[in-house]
C-alpha cells in the first residue's frame, strides 16, 4: 500500500514546470521515479486480445495526462499469439509473458501497482479476486459476471478492495463521458423531473465469429469464440447491452426491481446465443424502461437511450428537451475527449491522490440487471432483483453457468455446449 503522506494531485501539479518540451516533476511518494522525475506506475494485463491491448493503450495515454510513466511489467492470456503481440507492442519482458488459463496466477506473482482485467466476463470474478489479493488497483472490463453467484462474488471482492484502500474503475465508459456526466448531473438536479419511462437499445450486426480449428480443445475454442457462447459472454444483452441498461439505472437513480422479457435465435451460425431480446424493466414508482437489443446481420442499427420525465426528455449522450420549452444549460464537465482514456485517468488520479474510487458495485448492478433480462427471456418467467441478490430460495439465486472459470483452469478440458441450440421459454 502507498504512503499516506502521498501528496495530492493538486499539489503534485503545482510542482510541474514546463520549459519548451522539457518536463520536471517531483515524484509521488510510494513510487519509483524515472529519469525525468515522473512516478512510474507498474501495470499488468490479463486478457490481451483486442480489448485488452486497447485498454493497455488507453492507460498509456492516460499516464501522459496524469503525469506518470506507465510501465507494463506482465501480460497473461490463453493464446500465446496474443501474449507475444501484446508483449512486443508494449515492451513486456519475455519472462513475464504467461500463457494458459492459469497464467493470471503467475502474473500476480510479479510486483505491480495496477491490473487490467480484460478476459471474457466468465473469468472476471476469479481474476478480480486474485488481483485484490495481490493488493493491485484494478481496471475491470464490463460485464463482470455471467450469473448471479458470480455477481455476488464481485460485490464481495469490491468490498474487500474498499477495505484495502484499493481503487477500482470499470469499463462502463459512458459514466466517464463528459456529455453523459453533464446530463446525469442535470437530471439529478431535476431538469426533467422524475423519470417515468423510456427505451434503451443496442441494435447492430452480429459480432465476429472464430471458427473451430482442427484438433482444438473445447476450452480453447470457447475461449477464442467467447462472444458467441452464453457460458463465456453472458449473451449479448449482458456483454454489450448492459451499457445502455447502466445508463438507465444511473439516470433514474436506482436499479430495476423486475424484468419480464422475450427473445429468440434464428440466424446465428455458431455458439448458443439469442439473436435478440426485448425486456420490460420495472424500476418501481411507475417507471418502466423498454430494453431492446439485437445482433442480426443486414438489419437497421441503432444504439442509445431515450428517457422521459414528468417535465422533459433526455436523449442519452446528446441533449435535454423540456416540455415547457425552457432551455437547459448543461454543466461543464472536465475530462479527456476519449471516455475510454478518461476511465484510466480517473483510476490513476485516484491512486495518486489516495482518494479511493470504487466502481465495482455500479458495474455489477448493471450486470445483474442485464442477467435478469436474459433469464426472463430464456425462461419466460418474471425475474426480480431480489431473486438474484437476496432470496436464497429463488430458483435463480444459485443458478451457476458452467463451465466456470475454475473448470477452464483446473480440468483437462471442458464440456462444449451444444451449438445452434438456444433456450425455449416455458420449458425447463
């Protein structure tokens, strides 16, 4: 843990002097300093495919904003090609490049300050638990679980992170977007009254597909083709659409109580996901939000949030329109133009200032809300928030999606779910 005498970010910036291109900074307590006097933040990354390497680039840019050097000290992934691509791109020593489903355990034996957790969602609780046990500040990609037991595990680990004084920032970048933050502040200040309804959606073509290689194990095939399996992704309502559900809950100011929805599968050629979901999210107090998401090639695409209050409407990420015609001036919000970089700026600044930010609960709440919708669509049942979080007698409370992260890590291989088959509502 860092020295409690660590100077604040504001005082830290006062020590910054610029002369042409030269930069001189007093190092922050608790960190080594590079030749220019900048504190060095050591970073390890678990899951270094496209999104993981993107996060590594984002935190490197954030380091420039925060006035620190980002030094990548270790990477881990199940694919050797990804490990070596990331290692070569970001200068990771070869002895700190770890391959395999247990590679993250070896990674956390390397001293580091920050862990980037970007493996498929099924693995997030196990990786997060290991990172917090190693006293690492964390960036955790969304979503953070594929089932209710995984989500409750995330809540508990997040509480442990707070007890340890560790910062955790999540990949729900809309919460770090300047425009969304300004809208949220205006809404919470009463700009549109009480939100009573609306719709949130993420409609697009199907994401990528990874065909099975000759002789490939079930585990490796599922890991490479992870966005197409419920067991690794949580289905696209959880993996992708939870962004929009998160905005709805953020703007409304509470989580949905009940989900009732439907969906189906018609055109996917791999995996076992639905093609579309349509879910009514009941937030209580006469507020219902329609959640819709679709991944079907050749169809109309639309992504966003449209919410209506008693005094006006909001178009997420855009503007507010009041029914009385009065113009609403949004507050100024500082931050990087790229919200995916700003996530990491927030993380680094919280570490430097020792102010402690922890977004585990918010991102887990959004994950739970999306899982509610998926279970309702799959089963045809009404699903309540407490069914996943409180009611131990609920049939959904202990419903664990298998194979689990531990199965991938400890078994010689895992059982492959039947492809091309999806749940049928009203059956078991």
